C-alpha cells in the first residue's frame, strides 16, 4: 500500500493569557500548533495544557478541540499530503508519545531559546510548534527549512508544504470539504 495520505496541522488562538503573551512576542495571530490525523479533527495531538484550568501542568496531550477550552478559538487548518510510509512513521511517533506521555514535558525553556536565538533542546520536552515540526521531520517530511527548536506557529502558517483548507472559528468548522476558491474566499466543495 503506497498511496499518499493526508495529515493535518491545526493552528489556533485560544485567547488565554499565555497565548496572548506569546502573541505579543511573535506578532502572529495564531499561536498554538497541533497535528490531526483526520479532517473532522477527532484525533488531534499537541504539547499544551493537560488540565485546561492549569497552564503550569503541561506536556503531550490529545486535544478535544470541541471542548470548552477551544470554545472561542479562531483557527486555520492545513492539509499535507504525504507518503504512506511517512504517515506510518508519524503515526508511530505519536503512538509512542501517547503510551509514554508521563515522561514528556512542555519545553518552556525552548520557547525562551527562540527569543534568545539559542538552541535549548531538552529530552522528552517540546513546545507545540517544535513538536509538530519535529514529528514531521522525523517522518521524512520537513515542513520548514530551520531547526524544529526555532519553529513557531507563524512558520507553519507560511510554509508551502501545507495547504490551507479552512480559516475561521474552530467551533464553526464542520469537517466538510471546505476549500479556498481562487479569490481566497472559502466555499464548500
């Protein structure tokens, strides 16, 4: 089975104090990155809050983008068509992280490294966009031409490796075949 497979990158802005702080530095409107294995966003992974009410308890998470934490989020959803073997590699990485999620932590120091332009690699620690870029890179699909230690959601928004398929309120997204028309407006295909 060698046919290509679609995988998705979801960029969001949750409007939390932490996301507003990141936005002050990056100037990007979207500041959280996740990987989704389906267009309907039922299987979404990232590095973020393990408990929505506690920003200090963070690490590898399976996200419920239909839950209250994402209720007021805006987003952009991107599709990336990859080989079946790359998909299996990415899938296996996520499966391993999920099975060993207690050893994974949020890489807050790595975010500081971006600000200081210093590589701050920590074992078993990622920030959200580092996680997305790293998993794709390990799958043989580098999304950007820089170290994953410096990748921001804005970098993911700008890469030509991803095709935008939706933009707007996350709760309004239905998973239908929404695409951009040639004028840049969304339509249902």
